[in-house]
C-alpha cells in the first residue's frame, strides 16, 4: 500500500495524525530529491554548457 492510499484511507476515517504525517513525509522526500538529485544535475548542466557567470 502506497503513501497516497494510506493518506486517503486516513482521510476517510478522519485520522489527522496519519494525514499530516504523510504530508510531512511527501514534503521531506520532495526537498531531499531537489537537494540531492536535481541540484547536482543542474550544476553539471550549467558547467557543461558554460553558463556560469564570472564575478
């Protein structure tokens, strides 16, 4: 059972702790994904295409 299904089941039974916990987990996963994967991909792309500005 996935996280979204668990959140929707908790919504039907009015279990707010599970709902908020799921939302926090989704937010943390999104933040971690952006920091670990997307930021390193962006840095590599910017360096490869020479789009860095010299200060």
